[in-house]
C-alpha cells in the first residue's frame, strides 16, 4: 500500500483498544491494521502550513508557517498558559477563533501517563486529549465555563501535583500504579483553601466540582514497548523505515525508534506499507 500527502495529527477513537487513524488528503487510514508490518515514511522536502497552505521552509508549533504563527489566535500564549487567557476580561473579539475556542466549557482532570498529573481541556476534547498524552487512566474533577477559569483552577492544583508527562517513560509504559479516586480526594483536600479562593472569584456555578465521575481506562495498540527510546527525526533523515510495534499518544513506535507524527504536521511524505 502506498499513500502520499501532508501529515496531520493522528486521530483516535476510544475502544477496548484505542483505534488510531492517519489522515491523508481525503482519507483516514486505520493504523491498527499496520501493526507488525514494515512501514516507511519518506519526506519529499516539502512543508505546507496547516493553516494557510503556503509552502514554507520551516514549520512552527506543529505545522504553522511563521506569518501564521504571529497572526493566528490559535498560537496565542493562552494555549500554553490558560491562566493568562483574556476571554474572561473581554480581550478577544467575539467573532474570532480564540473567543470560540476559549469561551466554552472546559474540564480539569487527573490522569496517569507516566505519573499522576493535572491537566485541562475543552469538554469536547474528552477523551481525545487523554489519548494524545498517552494516559492509561483519567478522571475529570471540575467543569468550568471558560478556559481562563480552568487555568486558574489548574494553577491552584499545580502547587500540589505535577502538570507534565515524562514522554519517555510514557513510551516505555513505565506508569505509576495510582488509585485515581484516592488521589483525587487527597489533592482536593490538600488544595481546599486555594481552590475555594479561586472559585469565589467567579459567578456561582461557573466552576463546578464533578461529584460522580467515572475513571476512563485507556488501552493502546502496542505489540511491544521499547526499553530504550530513540527519537526518529526528519531533520536528520528524509526516510524513516521500521516495523510498526505500536501507537501511543501521537507517536508511532517502530522497532528502531519512535516518531512524533503531530510534530511533523504539514510535512509532505510518501508512505509505504510492506
């Protein structure tokens, strides 16, 4: 099988074992059936901006050309630092992307990808966000009315719990054994005072604790996890070839290394499956 086109972020669907799809042009190719097969990804040298489509010599923030990086609200700092989001104070025009993106319900959650962490995402991105991070289990703990509020709650919790994933441990499947219910109860008790102060800043009902949330278990299509991580980069070689051993997060796990597909959004590649 042969395919060619610009790479895009892997799509996924929650199932007993997560289903992964590689978008190519108008197709979405089911990757799970490639497990155990040899594949090659050959970068043709072309890169196209995922926003405007123009040819660019270098991509930024996972697929944008430099003009789009500077212009688009999608690249606002609040994507990385939601506590700085301006939507609460009316800093985003109501007709732009940022307003639509940030002025919607968000979820604060606990997840285990390498160790226990706190994170936020739009309500519509559950469980996609958890899958993208390679989490093996997750539970939502708060709803908020917008992104800024979610960022404030996350900051209050970050004083007591990590907000980062060790991606190398995640890819080696070195995950801590965590009782998420007990962990949730413990961190909420520990952070009770700063959380109460945050909640008091906003209208009643804007920030709501989720009382009866269930834990989501996430199982990935992996035949074999690597013991050591070697990162495969198009900056070092135009051709990446190997036997597909698994898919986790946004990574393809090959028998000779791992490649982050999302990192190369906009790269034009020829893909062969043997």
